[in-house]
C-alpha cells in the first residue's frame, strides 16, 4: 500500500490528501494531445510554486482527476481555484483555437468534486486513477 507522507510545516505536521475531479465547460472534449501534455506540466508548475504535492494525476479528454496534498492552512477549494484559474489562463494564451471552441473565456465548468482520503481510501483512489489511465489508452 502506498502511504501519503507526513509533511512538516513551521507549526504543524500534516497528512492531507484530496481527490478532485473537474471538467471543461459544457463537457467539451478538449483535453487531448498537446493541450493535455501542457495541462499536466502547468498543474505540476502550480503545485511546485504553491508548495503542494501531486500524488496522482489523470487527464482524459473530458475530466481531470487530481489526487493532491496541501498544507492544512490552505482550503482545498482555494487550491482547486488556483489549479483551475492558472491553467485556464495559460492554456487559452498558448492554444488560441480553444477560444473558438469555448466561448466567453471559460475553460472549466464552475463546479468540481472534491473529497478527502485517509490511508485506506488513498490506495483506492490511486487504483481508480491508474485504472482510468489504462482504459484511456485502449480507446
């Protein structure tokens, strides 16, 4: 079983794990090829800049599944807001055709699904994301 590591901050030791899923606006299937590759890189850059850890990531043409850890002072909703906002601005700037497909400058649907994970469910989430990755390669 994979463990979610304990992290140490100045005033705390923490072990947080969140599973987030969000989709492009109108479930438009735009997350493939170069866009998906760049999104993967951007999510890693955001995580590194903000001091988060990406534990697992799966990008499909429609949904994004992200399993991540953030310090306890950061609300998971704020972390997701940063992930979505920064990646949307960068992807629209780098991939102009996205603006024609997704009008009004909105890449992501306004909602998302987020849940916490303990030790037992963390392994379940990893298996789920890995299973989704294998299914995607068979399509």
